[in-house]
C-alpha cells in the first residue's frame, strides 16, 4: 500500500513516514498544498494523509480539487483545529476521516488500517488466494492455516499480488504500489523480494504460486 503524507512540519512528516515504513507501507512526504495536489494526481496512492494548514494551498482546497478530479482513494485530514465546524468543513470537502493533533501514532495506524480495509460489499478484511490467507488488520499471513513469517515489505508485496491474483502485474505496477517515490527502477530489488516470497512459499509446498510472465512481470495463481 502506498501513502502520501502532506504535512508542512517536516519533523512530523518524517516521523509519520518512518513509522508507516516500519509497518510495511510505502510512504512519500510533501510539505505544501501544490506538491500534494500534483503528486496525488500523478501517482496511484491508496491513501492520503492531508494536513489542513498547508502553505500554497490549504488541505481543504486540495481535498476538494482532488475529489472534483476523480481521486477516489481515502483521505484523512490531520489538523490542530478541533472545532466541530472545522471537522464538518473537512469532511464535507471529501475527506473520509479527521484526526486532531496531537495524536498517538497507534491511533493513526489504527485509522490507516481501517481506511485501507477492502471496501466492496461483502469483502472481508482477510484476503484469500487458494491455500493462502492474509489477515490485513493483524498484518499476518497463513499458508494452509499455518503462520507464514514475512517481513513488512514481503507482506506488502504479497498483499499486492493477492489483490491482483490471476492477473499479470508488471514491475512498474509493483513499484508504484509497494515502494515509494525514491525507488530506483534500475535495481533488481523487486525480483529479489519475489524470490524471498517464493522460497518461503516453497517451504510450505506452494512454491509454484508466483509465476514469471515472460516479458511482462509476475502472476499469483490459486
């Protein structure tokens, strides 16, 4: 999952970015409204954490413009303003949630997980692909009901493959959703992590689940 943090206080932005990275999310940070608008329009983010008091263009206006342009990913407002009318204004602009500063990082993570849960009707918070199960809220994987020990980045990569099971995904598509804006496309990092996952699946007798699609990328089958 890839998240954009738009926060004018650089120390806070970096604190959030590092914390999300430790949880396995790919996170980019910007510090003004115009940059937030541009990056959100140019990249396939799964969630936007948007400070209200951004220079250049405030968060409410950024949110309004993104929604007007068809941006459909969840948006969480971050602000020191705690008046009811401010919250209503933010939510009415198109935000899905509103978190008041200062906040505990554990609460931020809980709200992030809630906003990123599968939303189609009837879809559970556990993703399944054949013998494989991913518990999204708990950030845990199971193969044949047994725990599959994964690093945070391995879990994120496997989650993306499971969400696209049966479909060939390119390295570019993987990079856009699992790594951040600083990803070096000239490296073989994605292939390395694919091999990590294959070895761990193979130990459970499911080594053939991730196939290489020649000239395309990878596909996870059930």
